[in-house]
């Protein structure tokens, strides 16, 4: 329910901006999520931002290698490769959003939060961004 409300609010914000009379300065937007496909509920907003000329990068913290998902693939490297390919396809279908994977192991993010390595890796992508969505 919270994700749905957030997606509706975000879509309204983006669509409201898209209808403004003055030209909008292109923004650098970063969408930071844990796994490939976690950006799904923001897809309409991402597509609208790209369509409006903003530079959008989707950053996945993990390749989703722990699965299991709905693919029927075993967990591990094959699943991770498949999910990364699907993520790049999704970025193209959303209008050309760039897709980056930080390659942290799925199910191991808490340790990377504690030791600061996740924040350090994300900083390289969010520093200088005009808008960060998560």
C-alpha cells in the first residue's frame, strides 16, 4: 500500500512538472534500489523523467543472485547474469535509463551498511545528483 501511494505521488509530481509552461532544466536523477526489478513501482515516473530529457541512472545494490524469484533458475551466477540482462532491457524500455549494478552479494547488504562500503559505493553515484529516488 505504501509503495502504491508513493508511486502515485511520484507520478503526479513528475506529470505536474511535465505540464509546466517554462522549460525545465534537465536533472541528473538516480534511482537506488536493492535488487533488479525493485524499481518497478517507480517505472512510470522513471519513463516520464527520461521522456522529459532528464538523465536517469538506476543503481542496483545486488544482482539478485540469492533469488529465487519466478524464473525457475537456480540461485547463483546464472540467476545474477539473467537478472542483470533483464535490468538493462528494462532501462532501455523505460526510455534509455542507464543501469548500474554495485555487485554486492544478495542477502548480505546489512553487513555492507554496517561497514560503510554500501554508502561509499552509492556516494559515487548520488553525489551531484539533482534527485535521488529510493
